[in-house]
């Protein structure tokens, strides 16, 4: 069997367009992958100039699902024009993909983009994490028993959001986040997920307790966003720098 790293790099090498970067997201990035967790690979591809100026509708998003020796991979890439547009919105997903430390493929322009994109982070990214947390809480309430995965996602997104509002930095790994927040139940939840399966169940979930925690962290994230020193909107300098980088990359490919 090929190594996971070699396998991921092979997937990248067979993409139809050049990539700006490709990183690992999902449970592996968040710090609670189980043995059967698939690999969520995210990145940016670069459409050739003729496809972006002609009548043909370009492939702004490409998704590939692969299964090799029992390892499942979900690869999603956006054309850089779409990705840059998403950066200018309150989209936490693309920030986490861009700043993921689990890098499968990178370029000098990837590093350049990471520097520019810091100017895209605003206090309104809190709404992304509040919305995501609400979705996970609804999933927890739908089934009894509940799965551990939505509960971990619930805490991960809330702590990521609070940390972002305080520091202006993206941190998606729940283990690292909990070094600061020190929620006593997080290590046990991570251990349960990591030692079990992707669909591990919680047979004795204290829903009332976790609802109280959820509401408390939600309120904290809201307050942190109100008190944050982050700007209301991306700066004009940031938009100009993104535009210049987009044009330069497009003309070079």
C-alpha cells in the first residue's frame, strides 16, 4: 500500500489544471480523526486564461472522490477567482483551507496569498461560526442516541470563532484550542471519536449540560465579536492586492 502522503500527492498530480495549493481539512485538521475518517483535501486550481474570457462556462469548482486501498478522499478545488471572491466574504471555510498547516501542495503564490488574506478577516466572520454551530446543535437534537462527531464540530467551531475574534488568527485544531479554553470534557470526547469510528455514538449524552455549554459559548462568541479589534470589512488595500495577484497568476498560466 502506498503511504497516505504519497497517495494524496498522486491525486494532486492528476488534476486537470495547475494548483495554487492543496491542504487537508476536515477531521484530520480538526484533531479528532478516527481510523476510518476520509481525507478532505481542499485547494485552488488555476483555469487557463482562454477559458475565463471566452463563451465557455469555466469549471469554477471541481470535486473528485477516490477510494484507494480502503482510503477515501474527497477533493474539492475552486478556481482562484471564485476562491478570492469567497475570501472577501465572511467565509471561515476558505480561511481554514488557506491556513491549514497540513499542506499537500504549495507554491510561492500560496504564501503570498496567506499574507494578503489576513486583511480579509473581519469581526463578521463570527456569523459563519455561529451559523455552523447552530447547524451542529440541530443535528444533535434530531437523534437519540447522538453521534459524537456533531458534538465535536459544535465545540470546534465555537472555539475557533472565539479565538479568531480575540487574536485575528485561524486555529482549527480542537486539541490546540482547548489548551487555552481548558474545557474538561473535550479530551474525553476527542478520545472517544479517535478510538472509535466516524459514526461513533454517544449513548449517555447529557443534552441539558451540553445545551448550557453551547448557549454559553455562543454568547461568548457574540460578545467577543462585538469587542473585537478586527475591522468591519476587508480593506481597500487588501482588495487591490488580491486583484493584482489574481491578474498576475492568470496571465502567467
